[in-house]
């Protein structure tokens, strides 16, 4: 397994309850190993069009989550147009849809990352509120939905 895990034990950086795990192509799916009776899984998407500095600020705020949790970043290959399915139909949607339509005429499949929050059920509601305040779209995922995700 080539999974990359990041969790700082350097106390000069401050302590955090957040662990970030980045998976790579070819890794087995991590979802079968979850105890779904005690764990919740949510997919995180960010449709805010943040600048890199804004993203850094949000990530620093994620490090302050008071409860233990993990963020998993998984590489996937998807149809270019599938990225539009969950996007909110707001003022930027038409322009974004036009860009993805143009992209799909050149390339049917694209490589992307999907991000998931993994946490104990006792902590999920508080963590979700924090993520939503930070502008993330948070979607609960059931075990059946996660079975179809492969790291390709």
C-alpha cells in the first residue's frame, strides 16, 4: 500500500485532532475496513472558488477541529461531466458547465480527487457544523455508495 499519511507529532506546530491521509492510484479502497456501526463518512466538496491563500486559511481552521477525525483524499478517474452533478445551480453554474462541456469534448475522463471526512458518530454533528460554516458542501455517504469508489 502506498498511502501517504500526515499527522504532526511536532508540538511546536501545535496539536491537532485532524489526521490527513492521501491515498494513491492502485491502493485498495479503504472503505471496507470501516466499522460503520460507530463511524460516519461524509464527502466534502468545495464550490467556493477560494484563492490559494483562502484555502490555506480554511485548512488552518480545520486543524482546530476539537474532536478526533480524519480527512481522506482519494484519487479517482471520472467522466468530465460528472463533476457538475453535485454543483449548486447558482450564478457561476452556467459558466462552469460550459467549461466542463468544452473539456468533455476534448477529454472524456479526467483525474480528480475526492475528499472524505471519517469520524466517530458521537462527534459528527459538531464537525459537520464547523465544515459547513467554513463553506464546504457536506454529503453523508452510506456503505453501499462507497463500495463503488475505486482508486484508479
